[in-house]
C-alpha cells in the first residue's frame, strides 16, 4: 500500500470539513454559537453537526450539542439563520427561547425532516438549573416531530402552539401550557374542517375551570377563508 497517497487525502478531508463552520453572535442572549456541519453545497448545508455554546460572559465553552442532520439554507450573508419559525417557509436550524416559561433560555436544534409532510423536526433541550446544563425534553421534542415543524412560543400567554393538517382542507391548531413538575397540558384546540367542499365546520375546544367547553359552527367556505 502506498502510504504517501493516504496522508494528503486525510488533510483534504479535514480542510473540507473546516470550511463548513459558522459562528453566530446574535442567536442567543446568553451564548455565542459555533456550528460545524458535515457538508455544504451551494446554499444548502446538512449532515452530522456539532453545536458549541460559548458563554458570552467569559467566551468559554459551555456545552456541545449534536445533530445527526442539521439541514439548513444559508442567507444572503452566507450564514445560517436563527430563531425564524415560518409555518410553510423558513425554519431556522437553531431556535432559542424559554419553552417551559421558567425564566431561563432553552434551545431547539434541527435534526432531520421528520415532522408532518417531511417538514423540519427538532430536538428540544431545556436548561436544568440544578445540573447547570441543557437536557433533552422528550415532551417538547415530540411536539416538534409530530406536527408541522417547530412549535411557536407565546411568552405573554405562556402557551406553546402547534399546527397540523391533512391535505388541503383539514387544519388543527393546538395550544399547550406547561405545568411545573407535571409537563405539558393541552388547553385549546381549533379544528377547521373544509373537506365538505362548500362548508367549513369549525370546532373550538377550550379548557376552562377544569372542564372542556366545545363550540361548533359552520360557515360557507368562501366567506370563512375570505375573512382569514
């Protein structure tokens, strides 16, 4: 075997990998972020990735998180975005927010395209104040896999909002609150069923005073979606 041919190939591989590094300074209030992703081609990057979080106070590495498929597109500055959640458009590879409303910043990291209709799926980590690090949340990760991409966070109402659909004509919006020591609790559902063609059946369910209140109305399809 000619060992002289192997060494340059290894160097080339390391050089190629090092070109797929990005540093984000504004993604998080508390951390600078360094992303090292397996491959980039044109405007798209993906594959295995490491995400280093560096404490803004001292620039020291705080924690490294990983993804098997951190798929994302580069913006006009040839950088990945952060914290963008658009239902049928862009969803950033990294989302920083307080997902469990405990006053500390959490993070969601894209891992593949396993949500509804092949949309982006995320691994969600919440900050554990006892362990002083981010730990995986199975409940929140499930929300970001079982619906249409990443959920939205309504910090004022302290609600997490998910969206799902079936074809063109059935949509479901669901809201959850987070109960301390108990986890997610569903408090609202809005089902819009236009599979009947000229009519839309709208079913709204709200959990009020420890019981579900259901309201069902039917609208002409043209009028209902005109208002929306």
